C-alpha cells in the first residue's frame, strides 16, 4: 500500500517556495551569471544551498516521486562540482517544482480517520506477541483485517476475521476432541455442546475457569461466524466490524494462553 508522508510533502513545498522568494528568480538580477560561490559577500551561498538540497533530498525520497528525486540529484551534483551559477540554481529549482507537480498529479490521496490510523501503524503483532507466536498462520489475516478496518471496508474486515477465528476454533475443537470436518456449522454445535460439560474433574481445578471464559468468548462470536459460513452475502458496517475485531482479538488472546495452531505445534 502506497503511503504519502504529509510532513515530507510540506517540507518539499516549503523548500521550493523559499528558493522562489530568495530574490534570485529574476533574469535581470545582478547576480544572474555569477557562480553560487560568488553570489554573496561571504562566498558561502553554494555551501548553504548544497546543505539545503541534501537535507530536502531525504523528504523527497520519502515521497512516491522518483523523477523529482532524480532532478534534485542532478542539482546537487552541479552544486558539488562548483560550476553551478545562480541562473542554473533557479532553473534546477523550477524544473524540480514542475516535475514534483506533475508526479503528484498522478497520485490520488485518501484520508484515513485519525482513530483508525492505529490499525495501520503496527506491521505485526496486532493481537499481541503471544497470538503471533501461537497462531502464526492467522497473522496474515489479522493484518489484512486491520487494514480493511482502517480503510473502512467492514465486510472485507469481517471476512478476514472469520478466517482468523476458524484457526482458533480448530485448535479449540482439537483440544475438545471434536473430529475435523468441512462442515463448520457441525463443528460449532459440537464445541458449543461440549464446553458446558467441561469440569474440574476432567481437566483439573485450574482449567475450569479457562474453559468457562473460552465458552463466554465463543458464544459471543458463534452467531457471527455461523452467519458468515451460512450466509455468504451478509454485510457489515464499520461499528460491527470493529466490535468483531475486538472480540476476535480477545478470544484469540485467551486461546493463546493455552492452545496453538497446528503449524506452531509442529514447530515447538
């Protein structure tokens, strides 16, 4: 996904504007034919312009404007060579400005609500390090669900979350001894029936609370999962998608305290 850094954009525009305002843009200027090293009394104009161009190059490289970066590199090379005149500096700056505007004209920018930017900030571990470790096969769909949430694609977000939930439910079904099968509705019913039957006698005193909490999370998500697998054309809004995201996160975090997916189990 393409990312345009607004701060870098501002720096580049401000830099181009400062050059236009420095009084050297007119062909009739007395300094027009002078080398940069001769243009000011202290003889350091070329040093200042070189430092300025090098600094702004980092901002340009942070933007999706590669041709502008090439034009700036040519300007830097000219100044470094000591043969750049005031008129050359102005020509370079004007060419960089034109190229920058042309490149930006090919890019459409979309605003992301500030409260959703957090879903794009983290590249991994959105559900926590333990879930990433115990359920590595779910990591891709967790990240994609977060991107869809940030970009206000709620139904796509839920579809990815259902794939995450499927991984978690499979590990819980394995723990309960539910036979693997393609019909998830049958698996859901098996798990739902077995969870209340879990007792301290079967797993030990420390496990009863864990399965009780697993059951509470499960029942919150079961209907959403059932709707997904039974009604492929179901649609969700942003609020529903964010709620399902948070519930799925809590459920996977709970499962990860005890269970793991097949891949993680094979690697451990």
